[in-house]
């Protein structure tokens, strides 16, 4: 397949929401990153570094439950904080589902060189995590509900389609390192996958929206949605406690 044909194939396979966000020139750059994956389980690349200090990672991988949780875990491990994300899924020519995800991250460092080294190391970790042959084990031994001040947390789960197979999750809370990982990990534990996301942080407040769907393809019942809300509040509370403990 020639470069032009590969580019057109990539554009046609991406959802309409993608082409509304990125320019044709940016799309060409993304198509090249996607092509670099080849037949490997995953490929992570630093797409751009912005003057504001933000860096944008493009991660291409076989789409499966837990992908976002693993990627965000790698960012946490390298002390890179996700402040925005765009999650997409496409069908390759061979019929395989492929995730094409973008993450806007920032992290402190003593020099630009140290940040660059951290970016390279993080890309390797992402590829290592996503290259596992088995599904990630994300369960924890403790299932108790941790309590913390949650007055400033808003979690809403709304049915998006009539058949109940897609729901919209909205989370609004003070941003903190590891927030996306905590949310994605909770969704994975609840048997849900992220179909699309719009993750944004403004003035220290994370306003994240996710289109979610049961991995099984079954309908998400209202009772399960309430259970998910409780689990998310618990995960955010736990993260808040960890953040406070580290600050002391």
C-alpha cells in the first residue's frame, strides 16, 4: 500500500469526531505514526512538544479493555500528569480493532533534557505494558469504600442510546496526578470500556467526559450505573487521600 493510499485508508477508518479536531496536516502526521506500529502490539510516540510545556503522546495499539488504564499507569509511573486526552478506535483493513489515542501531558524536571529522557522512557513503558499477552490484572485486595471530602466532586452517568449499550460519564473534580488512571482502572474493573473521551483540565479543574459501553455488549442497567458511580467516588476519594499523604 502506497503512502497516499495508506493515508486515505487511515482517514476513512477514523470516526467523524477525529476529523473535526485535527487538521489535514496533523492527520498526515498521525497516519505516519500509525503506520510505524506495523504488526507490533503497540507503538507510542511523542507527537509534539508545545511552548506551554505540554507534550502530546500518540499511542497506537490493539484495542482491548484496559488499554487506557495501562497507558495512564505508565504516565503515573514516570511522573507525567495527563491534563487532556482524545480516545479513538478504528477498524484496520485486516478487520482488527485499533486504538489511536492522544494524551496531553506535563511533568516537572530540572532540565529539558531530563524531561526528554522521561518521555522516551515513558514511551518504552507504554509499549511494554501494552505488549503483554494477557489481560492486565488490575484488581486490588481491598474493596472497602474510602471516605474523603467529596463535596467538590461531580459524577454523572447518563444513558446515551435507547438500547442502553452506550452511556455518557461526566466527572468534574479538582485535578490531581493519576486521576485518569483511577477512572480508567475503575471502568475496567466494572467491565466497561471507553468508546470515546474528552478529557480537559482548566484552572485546576478536570472536566472529563467519556462514552462508555459494557465489554460484554450487554445493556448497562441503572443498578450497574449506580454501582459504577459509587466505585468512581471511592477511587477518587482514595486518590485524594494518597495525594494528601504524599504532600505531608
